[in-house]
C-alpha cells in the first residue's frame, strides 16, 4: 500500500502504527465528548440541587409565619393569646411524636446484611478447613565428575 502523496509502499509496522494512532485519537475524542456531556449533566444536577436547597430554606422560614398566623387566628375566637401559642406548640409536639414513631418503625425494620454475613462465615469456614499443600521438595542435584551441577529436565 502506498503512502499518500509519496508513491512508496508502507510497511506493516507503519500501517499498524498509523491504525494505532487513529484508534487512539478516536478514543481520545470519544472520552472528550463523554466528559463534555457528563459535565453538562452535572451542572444541571447541581443547579437543581441548589434550587431544592433554597426552596427548603424558604419553606423552613415560613413555618414561624404560619405558626403566628394560626395562633392569632385561634386568638380571634376569643381565647387568650398565651393559650393560642400553647396550642400551636402542642400541635408541633404531636407532629414531632408522630414523625418520631414513624422513624422508629422504619428503623425497627432494618436488619443486618444476612447474606453478606453468611457468605463471610462460609469463607472463614472454608479457609479454616483448608490444608496447605507443602511445596514440592527440590529434586536432588546431580553433579558431574568435575563437581559441576548437571541440568535436569
């Protein structure tokens, strides 16, 4: 095969080197494309996470506002303001107790990784019962009459 523009034949080694270089360039370009696509997704994910974090902070900041609004709403019925705030505090305590009981039920359902533990115990049992095989004894050296060692097959 002639090299372009030279009219001379290329060797197999040159063709292999050229193919290897082309393949390397192709792989490099594919990796660069993958990095660019992943970077774009990471930026989108980070933006979404940031928006969720800001929304959570705003929601958390709204809790006292709604608590005061509810307490003053209860106060408008004629109940004393102190009792209204106690009622709102009691509502939050009840919500916290319910969430705590739900969390307790969820944690109670957790169990250790039984298959992993069983596999590890089985491996330990196999290793305990395995007997090491001694290394084969070296063949006795054969020496020639002049004191040199002979090669053995």
